[in-house]
C-alpha cells in the first residue's frame, strides 16, 4: 500500500457541516473549536510547517507547528483576507482559500512548492477539517449534524437536507454508484444540466462522457481532470474558486450551494482517485 493509500484510510471528517477528502474515514481525537485535531496537525507538519522559512516554529509568518498553530482558530489574515480559519466556512477561511487558490489571496497558493509526496492528501485533510463533518466519537448518529445538543442524532450539520451519498466515503468512489446520484439530483435536472446547460447530464453515461477529460465550455481547464481536483473546473465551481481558473465565471454550483459535506467529499475523492466510471 502506498503512502497516499495509507493516508486515505485516515482522512478527515471534522467539524460541522461540509467536508472533502479521499477515502474518508472519521478522524480520531481532537476537533473541538479551540484545538486542532491530531491528523490535521500532522498534515500541517508534513506540508506546511516544514521550515522556519515556511510555517514552522520561528517563522515570520503564520506558524502552523504546534502549539502555536492553535492561534489560527482566532487570528485573521495580515493581508486583510479575513479569519484564517472559520470552521464550516471554506470561502470565509483564508487558509482554505490559500490551499484552493482562491481569487482573494495574497501570493501563491499553499504549499507554494512540493513539500511531501502526500501534499494532495494533506491539503484534503486540512480543507476537510475547515469545511467540517463530525469527529469520531462525537455523538451517536450518522454524522450529519442533526443532533439534539446532547450528543444524540445525526451530527453532520445538514439538518433535514437529503444527502445522496453517505459516510464513510469509499476509498475509490465510482461515478455510477457514488457520484451520479449527487449530480443527477443537484445538477442533472430539466432546465439545468439535463437539457439546457453544458455540460449536459441527461443520464449517467452521458454525464460521465461529457465531463471527464472534456474541456470546459469557457474556462481553460477540463471539467474533470482525473487525479487532479485542482485542475478540474467542476471542483472549482463547487469550491467557489472558479474565478482562479482562466475564463472561469458564473456562480457557485450547485445553485444555492446545496451540497452536503459527504457529497463534497465524494466528488473530491473520486477525482483524486482517478475519476473511475
């Protein structure tokens, strides 16, 4: 088993309502609002806090090595980009936007150069934590946040919203089984991508053929670039970073931003694992 495959078995489902990753399992330990989970800290250590010239102890910029890293939960960006971390809010978290390459960041996306063979997985861990889904051992439900405040209920923050894929996300999601139900119900309906807007998604087979390794209508990227969510315009449309892609535009997808955390995770995991049919 490769390093990435091993990491995929311990990827993060942390926080409140929205997450992503690859082969996601619930993370063990940590995750309260005033601390950083152990697996998230390990991701920082491996891909961010690598030297004092980056984000290790003694750095002149934000320190992501423990215990100083806990300060990101209450600090704001020195460049005026808002909170460094706002749990449950990818667009409002400067660190998330630095990783995703959002349009409002200063300088290059993070990390600016390869730090580890597991950088992609580490980025997914960090983004998943910021985006948020429940931590292992928190509550007794299925992780969707519908609890009663005493540790009972679903726990993933989606309330009564219907989610079209459930945790745990498979290590290697398949399009037909795991991704198409999401796209069919969120995007592939009449008046939207079923018959009106590119890429057309009238059925599972056509949807797959119309997005995988297919250039986007206007943006200078494929809708889905297998193995590379960052080069996939579909991912940027879901993450709200579409303006960072040349030619990208429009609005956040799906309309209303209705993805569940598990759906967001599954799409990222599917692309990262090769976008299998």
